[in-house]
C-alpha cells in the first residue's frame, strides 16, 4: 500500500480542506525534450552479444541504453534507431513460429554518410553480403534520387540495406 500524506488544499470557498494523496513514483521531466523517431523497429534476436557485435562493432551503431537482465538494447546511428530484444528474455510478442531467417519480406533501409567504412568492416570480419554494392537512381516524380547501396543480413537473417545519397538529378525523358 502506498503511503499517504496530508495536503492542505484551498476549496472553492475560502475554507481550507485537508485531503490525502498517494505518493507514487515521481515522474522526472525528460532532459532532452526532442521527440524521438516515430517508428523504431524492435528486432527479436537469438543472441544480444552477437547482435551487438554486428550492429555496433561492424555497422557503427552506438548503444543508447540497455537492460542486460531483460536481454534488451536500444541502438542508434544518426537518426536511425533500432531496439534489439533477445528471444526468451523479457516480453516477446511472437505472432507465429520463428524460423530463420527472421524478418522475411522486410529490409531495413539505413542512410549513412558513406557505405565504404561499413563495407571495409564487414569484409574484415568475413561477413558475406546479400547484395554487392551498387549505384542506383530511383525516380521520384520529375527527379531521380541516387544512392550507393548494398545489403547484408544480421546474425538472425534480418535484411539490412545501407545506402548513402548521391544527390538528385532531373529525370530523363521517358523514364518512369
């Protein structure tokens, strides 16, 4: 049972009434009032250690915070945010049987300044790429957006597409 404390509260009339309120955990205002991203994927993983090695050491993410007892870590790279949760720890929401590779049908696009440092780190760790680096121009109305990109799978098979912007150019005639 929560402790209570008497508080003097002015009433609508000029009388003062004593009321009891419950002491609950104090809510501390967030020192950083900047809103976070509106979408943060949470990947269910088999090994937090292996995933952190891939994401942080090889792919240059940093850990914003973690809860090791719950097998959880929140990682970021620029404005890209990802939550990692180890299967069997904490609360796992599993709508269907999990079979590797996980995340079938989705790829997570992550924008980076340059893909070259990531390619070097992955090559140094003998990590196979799902798709070799390419330069691609995508139609975006009357312009095209250029990217240098490649795909790699994380230790659980989630497909990650790292891409760096090459800028925009006018779309050629007849392109759609």
